C-alpha cells in the first residue's frame, strides 16, 4: 500500500459561537475565536490517498489530477471566504477545524474513491500550533 499526499493552501475567515449561549459564555469558551467581527486563518490542507501503483504508470493516482480536484472542489469554494456565511458545504455546521476537516473529506471522497484508490486522511492545519486529522 502506497500513500500519496497533496498539499494546498488557502485563507478563510470564520467565527466560533454557539448561538444558544450568551456573548460572555462564547467568549469564555472560544476566546478570540468568538470575535463578533470574525477572524481568519492561513490554512494548510494535506489530502492523503492510498492504493497500489498502476503497473503502466507507476502512480496510485495522478498527483496533478489530485491537486486539480482539491482546488476545484475545496479551494475555489473556501479561499478568501467566510466559512460561516459563504461556503455551501459548511452551511448550518459549527465551523471548528474538526468539522471543517470532516466536511472537506465528505466533499472529496466521491471524486477520489473510484476503483482501488481510497481517501486515507484529511489533515487541516489551522495555525502553527493546531491541526486536525480525519480518517473517515
């Protein structure tokens, strides 16, 4: 089994808030991330797939094709956008890094898992100190 990872970058804004809580409770739990005027991140997205190399190409999946899929399906929809307001696949979802990684997985999986190749991991780096990994 071979794992192939493609890395892409984008910037996006969001706000962490539980609408059932007071402003004070949101600030207590989420700190600066509950800023009424939003906040942003320079995200780094790692998408890892797995499979066996094709004997004719040596690839498990064409890396350029993988990059194009990630750009078309994810980056074009989220780059320089507000995750809470502008991103269709995040509508109605809490915009934590955890939920965002799961949503990215759900968007990519049907486009990648054709044949023997499987989506292995979505790693979303939100800051230099925080990242999440989702394995489906």
